C-alpha cells in the first residue's frame, strides 16, 4: 500500500512528464532554445549558431516542422527566432501564421543560420544556441530535458547557471526522492489511488484522440493509418479491434511527423511516446465499452510504465521510443482485459522479449510504421498475458524479476547500442552531405 506522500510524489512526476507538445520534440526544443536566446538578446538576431548533441541532431534532420510544410532544423531555428515564445515551452511555435513561414524561408536563404554537431560531450540531449546582433550576443543551453535551461548569458554576463550533472543524472527522469519507484508501485499507484487523483490523465486521452481524428482529414506522411483502413487494408487485416487500435495510433503519428500543427500529449519528452501510450488503450476501452474508471487506471498504468522504463533508458537513446511506449500500452490493455498484477508483468515481459532492439534512426514520417509494429506487438503480448502465457527467465534477456528485466532492456538501449547509434548518425549525415 502506497502512502499518501508517495502517491503525491508519483502524481507530480506524471504531471511533469505528461505535457502538451506541437511537433517533434527535438526540433521544437531547438526552437525553444532559440526563442529564449532571442528574448534575452532583445531583438531578432542577424546570425544564429546552433550546436547539438548527436541524438538531437539525428531526431531533427528529417521530420516535418509544424505548420510549415518543411522538414529539418533550419526552419525550426528561423521561426524560433522570429515568432517563438519560450513561455509556451514545447508549444513554442503555436502562434505560427503562413506569412511567418515566408519570413523564415527568407532568413534561411540569407545564410544566417549555422548548425553543427557539438563535440566532446556525453549528453544525449544537448542544445546550445548563440544569437548575434551587431556587437551583442546571447547564449542559451538546454541540457538533459527538452525544456531544462542550464545556462543563459548575454554579452558575457551569466544570467542563469544550473549545476552540471552527470550524464546519468541528466538522462534520468526522476529526482532522488523518486528512485524507489518499482513496477509494483506503478501498478499499485494506478489501481489503488483514489480515482479523483488520477483524472488528470483523461486530458491526454482527449488531446491524443483529437490528434488521431484530425489526421483522418488529410493525407500525412506515408498514410500508414489510411492504408490499414483502406479497402485493401480491410481485406488483408480485417475491420476489427486490432486494426482500429493500430490505425488510430499510427494516424496521430502520420500527422505530427509530417508537420501538422496538431498538439499531442507527450510522455517523457516524446509526442510519439505519448500517442503510443494513450491511443491503443483508449481505442480498446471505447470498442469494448470499458467504464471510465477502468480506462483511467489503464491509462495510468500505461503512461507511468513508460516513465518508469525511461528512468533507466534516458530521454534519448539508440532504441526506438515505441518499444517503451507500446510496452506501456500493452500493460494498460492487459489491465482492461481483466488482468491482475501478474498478468500485467507478463505483458511487459512478452514485449521486451519481442521488439527490444528496434533502432531509432531519427524522427521522420516513417516513425508511423514503427508505431504500427509496436501497437500490433502490444496487442499480441496482452492477449498472451491474459491467457497466462509469458516468455520465461530461461529465454534471452528476460529475468524472473520484472524490474531486472526492465534494467536489462535499458542496458541494451543505453549502453549496448552506442555503436549502433554512431553508425546510424554516420549513415544519415553522409547521405545528407551527398544530397
């Protein structure tokens, strides 16, 4: 039984990590950093220099920027300087108008922006922006979290500095008081807390459902969702609960990765993680007429499981975020099926035994394909779990203890795949240079 203080801490943690975002969070975070540096400078800069960690660069190269019809970092930087408002955080570009895009294009054409890889840093998430105007300059640094400013200065005067943390502390989502979070506590918080303390999660359901519905109105990205529900798609996959769960989730990803100006509720700094932790659970609940309390508790299990796994994984890694997010949704679906703690553990183990190793090769429209794979795997894992079928501790990276199993997953994603991450970035940058 969790104490009221523990419940309060976990709820606060969830509300820190489940927040609205417009567009892919890496380029949007760059826009946020540019907006802050511009505000400190006091005017639109003549020149902007941007220095990024490899993982931020990778996730920002090929993704659509909301409301622009353009991909990549230059337009995100230009708009951050011209119309960005840092007080909006990950919705920094929400005031965007068509004429702003044209001004942004002109700013790019005038070669005012320089974007480079930041060398000699260990951080996965590092953004440094320096803005110049005549003899003045300003600098802002985001580090460790998509909205966490660690350094701000103007003309040599330091306006903000936060103590440098270790890489592990920077990547961690939890403060020192939250380190005791376990998978059992995730389940207990979701199932034992007074329902009124958990209703905040319905805002994620509302926002992400709306994003999915908006995606049906236009063609976005690779139209993964529309392919699934097309006539050929129905003939191949059927018009059933499974297909609806996949299409509703992939649709929101189709739209946001293509640059639609549609907000979603993110999880742990990722909009796609928020979408994949929400929509499979929500769609299952709606199709099966689950009551509201069951939906709320299932969504809490899903989202808090993602936050818990990301505690070990870090915000950015070589492992695709849909692995963690669809693991969360599988746990939530299992709960909606009537599963108890043991069944929810089974679903998480089945997921980790299956799709661990899916690489992250940057944010882009084809992320919807990986989302679709994650949701499909989540459904199978939940089905097996509710039938008391689970991958055993004698197989692969699965351990008898679920918390150790999660740490094994994180060890692969955070340490084991470091070389994979470097090779992926090399491939992406060399391809870009050839173009």
